[in-house]
């Protein structure tokens, strides 16, 4: 065999003057190199959003898929419809029924993970300079899509009950004062990534009404909705406004991400445009993935599996909250998620999550600094911790190491003042392309 | 269960004034409705580009994938790298070696089928109004991507030896006269879709030199390169110009399309931008698909399988050419493909493939009218016939029916003149989103 020697990485890019303007919004994350280090086994990574797949019944899944190939292999390996397999779209409607959605399979467009749906929706709505309203903080993958289509993101604050309605109204007014109207509100109402909080039931109607009055579509991204720890699934926004909400769902967290199957539910006109955009982008979503999931849903106790995940993640959430309470120095605060994967931790005054990250990785613990979740590079006083993947003893050890780093930073701060702790010339934007570890 | 009744399809689209300008380039194919009819079993479809998957060893593939899930299920179902699995990228380099390419796995970006690579490359290079040069005719899926990014497509004629170098030079000159430079030349040099011809070996260097002199990238799309019927694989353009060619490959035709695994090989700077664009669009390609194909390549005689496909398609090509020779009325001409899936048939003078299609479908035979393969709506004097999917007796029957339709059209033409045969007000553009049947 023998591979070809890699050509030098230091050559000039001969095509620098040829790229589209939109590529300026596509930047590599500065923390990518650090994360290569953070993936070493001695580092406790509280950074990634990978589901804990060892909780899946791999033998059963293997049998299901082997049977699929034996019985329908020539269909499962063939091209399929651009909108997605009709049977799987029916099953998706059954899944969404758990959250109060009454949708028809024709309303559903299956995509290559819900990241692909985010991309397609942005593609059909956003011209350069168009405004998107998003929570502060927001999912890094959504911000990277918005940046790559040259959208202008206006962040709206959240409190413990989710996005703040008054601030949403104020933002809409401010946008209209400059002669614009936001194309949509991007929101993760349930078990927010990265904030770890949910939009309160009382506020849901209010947020919908504000957007309806302003003529603004709501883009509801809900990968974690069925992973609540305490109660029945929360009724989603789409359930109460089928004509004003585009809903995004995913099997990545309730089953497994390696199939890349997500979906969008959209008003009729939007759905038709989404199918056209999807066909231009990938012809059709992977038929094999779709039929594997369809067969899994039809033959396996998938709701029991979701319960298994919920219990597993609840235990890890508890472990993390307990460890944070025991170890964190005073001045640090954090959210208490009722589901999903993430805790949002705000540092004691004067500390900077972005500047601190190299020292944390040296102390063998990794997190995602908060600025990754803001389009404008702010947010460095906070960081995201995930409890989904590491087992409880590793979570405890990771929090212990992180607490020690915080204490050292506080000592440095007391001794030398804030100048030492802040990165110099911090003018880099936050959002950059989400490498899959950040999903 | 019981599904929710579908809301009326005739409502106005409340978001008509919100869509991005680029959606004007995303139009539904006019022939889509006809193709729903054409998929009925009584119709011989010579339209689709679906590979004949019953030629695959489904039992062996099933065992390979079941073993993958048992042994590495938690990896195969997890998120992966945005650039694609490193082992599969090594294997792809081995596959490309058959066509003269010496590439490093770092140069390879795995995509959701090569359609996704087309989308990403267009995304990073094309601003609205930028020029792409493409053969006349061109792959419908590429034209739809170019349209959705608001590119201006300049077609260059082909003859039996592929794209005509003089015409390519002339087009480049004409483009520079209006103060522009094409961003790239899009070409399918081997077993062209839809033209069914290959760029002659003598012309390859000439085309490369013309593009090098003009500073124009070459985008070489090569899904059929290993499916030649007569000789060893043809040396591809990328083999002789690693810094000036972006190469696209796919497992859709040499193995199966349902996994949606294709790839791009690009110069270093372009490759880095492609990974960023890929991560924003789908986070990562399906890990399950990638490891399924990687395991298949590592454990199964994949070159023997390609030989099986070649022999199968050679027989069908022979059947189609023989039937065309026996049945077609004088005045019809067609290409003689040395590989791949397609014959390009030019109608006797006065006939129109687009206008004739409803009558052909009524006569229970379907094809793709030539205008689908032109950005400007021309090309209706030709049509594409595919021989990849129907067995030989169906191919013969389909050609017989098509020949009868042509003869009836000629009689109509002789009786009533050309007015009756041409669609009125034919101002629609050709390219529209490729539904997967047209792949």
C-alpha cells in the first residue's frame, strides 16, 4: 500500500481570491486544536454532546438491521424520495404526538440530522444581511449556519424561565426601527443547549403571540424534548401554532446520531420549498438510515429505550449538580436542567472561560467556553458543561478538577489583577463551525 | 392510530414575501407529475438512474453490517469527524488509485453522496451572478445546485470526443469580454450523464491546459469512471493536475446509493473550507454509512462486484443499442456509451422531446427530455435513455414503444406541421431540482 506523502500544509491557497463572500462567515473554531488534546483519555471531557450509546441494546439493533438487509436490502440501499420515506414520516408523526403535535406525514421533511434542516431553512429564508433572533446563548451549530448564510443574529436574554418576553418585544421593536423585520426566531424551548433551562409553560403562549403579532416565524429546535427527567413531555410551541412554527426533531439523542436522521415539520408552502432545497443539496436522505430507524421503531420498545436514557442522564445530571454544589468556589452559579445534556455555569466575577480553557485542559478537564454560543463573541464569563457521556465517577472527577482550576484562577486574579486572566486583543467572534464534538 | 387529515393544499403561502432571493432558482420540475405516472409497473421507465442493486450479494452485505454493529455498534452509531472517517478516507485513496490518482487521505472530504459535495463546492465558490462553465448537456443535479446559488451557467458544446476545446476557449474569451472569469468548469469526463460519451484521452491535457492558462478550476465529477465496458479505467483529469482539479467520487454506482456516501478530493485550501462548510451543513456524514462501506471494502471482493456491474450494464447497453438500431425511424441518432448508464438520443428533425413526453407515457414508456440538462431550457430535440435498471427484455419493449411514439409524431408532423408538436409558450427553463429518480 503506502500512502502518498502529504503535500506541505504551508502552501499559499491559490484560490484565495475566488471564494464566495459567504466563506468569510465560515471560520475554524480557535478551540479546535485544544479539543484534539481534550480527546485524550486522561482528560475528562465535559465538552461534548455525544449521547451514551452503550445504553442501547446493540444486539437487538444488529438483528433488526440484518433482517432489514435480508428482506428489503435492494430497497434500503437504493435512492429514495427527497422528502423522506413515507412510513418513517408516519412514525415521526406518532413520536411527535407525545409532545402535543398533530401533524400529517405530508408536513414532514426528513433531513440528514436536524443540522441539515437548520441549513435548508436558513437557505430558503435568509438573504445576506437578514436578521435572525436567537436566545443568548444559542446552539453553536445554528449560529454557524446563520453565519455561513451571512445572517445578522440579534440575541435576546434568557432567565430561569427561558427567553424573556419583554426583551423579545424590545428586540423586535429595535429591529423595526432600522427598517428590518426578523425572518425568524430561533429557539430551543426544552432543555436548552447550552443553557440547560426550559421555556416555562406560562411564557409559551406569550412568545407565540409576540411573534404572531410581528409576523415572525418561530423555528423551534427540539432534540431533547423527550429527555425530561421529571414529568411528561412538555407541550411544544408547534402544537399550538401549526401555521407559524417550523419544528425540528431528531433521532440523534433519543436513539443514535450515527444514522443522521432528523426532520422538519413546516407549513405547507415552506415544506414544499424545503423539499426542493433538500433535493438540490443531497438528492435524498440516506435510505438505509431511514429504514433502519423505521424498522427499529416498528419492532423495538423505543419508548422503553427513551426511559432508559432519561434515567441514565438523570443520574448523571444529579451527580454533576451535587459535585458542583460541593466543589465550586463561591461566586460560581449554574443552571439546574430538568432534562437534556447541559449545565450552564457562570464563573465568579473576573474569570474568563475562554482564557482559562488552556489551563483547564492542562489540568485534564475540558468544557466549551461560553463565547462559542454567542454570535458576537461575548459570553466568556460562562461555560457549558455536559454530563451526557462520562460516567458518574468521571463527572465527579471532572468537576473536582474544574473547581481547582477556578480556585487557582481566583488566586491569580487576587494577586495580579484582571489583566493576566483576560486574553489580549479579544476581538474574535464566538460562533464558528461546530465540529461534531460540540453537537 | 389514525392520521391527521391533511390541511388543504390550495392555501396561499403566508411566507411568500419572506423567502430568500435564491429560492427563485429552486423550481419544481414540470415533469415530476408525469413521473409519478411513469413509476407505475406497466410503464417501462428508461428515465431513472437507479443502479441495479439485485446484482449485490445482499446476504454477504447483511452479515458484514451485522458484524459491524455487534463489534463496533457504539462507534458506528455515534457522531464522527466532519471530514469523514480516516480509515474510509484511506480506502477511498486506494479506490482512486485505479484511475491514476495519488492522493493523501487528508485531501479527501467525505460527503452525503457527491451531490452534497457539489452543493458545498458551489457554496464556497459561487456568489450570485458568478459564472460556471458546463458541458451541453450537463447533469441535472449539478445544474440545480448552480441555480440554487444563483450562478450563471455557460454551456459549451460536446462532440463524440467530449467537450470541444476550441469552444471552451471561445467561451472563456466571451466571459472575459464581459469582465468576468468563470469560477470553475464543471465536467463529467467519463461516461457522461446524460450524453453517454467520454472525453478522449488526447483532449484531456488540452482541456487542463486551457483551464490552467485561464486560471479556472476544474470540477471533475466521476461517478461512473469504474463502470467502463471495454478497457481499464481511464486516467482522470485529477491524476495530472492535483492543484487545479477538484475531483468528486461516489459509492452510489459502484456499490449502492442508499448509504449516501460520496467524496471530494481538493487542493489543501479548498479542502479546509469544504470541511467547515460540511460541518455547518450536516455536522458530519453518517458514521453508520461510512463504517458499513469501510467494512464492505475491507472484507468483500469489491472489485469483483464492480466487474459484475460492468458486465450487467454492458449487456443492457448492448441490448439498447441493438434495439435502437432495429426500431428507430430514420433521422434519429444516438450516442454509443463505452460505460455508465445513459444513451443520448437526438430526435428526427421537427420532433420535441418535452412536448412528446405525455404521449410517450400514455404509450407506457418514459425518458427524460433533453431540456432538463440545459440551464437555458434548450435541448428539447434530444432525450436521455437509461439502460441501468430495467432488464433486457424491458429495454427492448421500451425502445419498441418509444419508436412507435416517434413514428406517430412524425406522421402528425407530416399532416399538421410543426405547430402541433411544440409546446406553446415554451419559456420555462430546463434545470430544476433533480428528484432522486433522475440521479
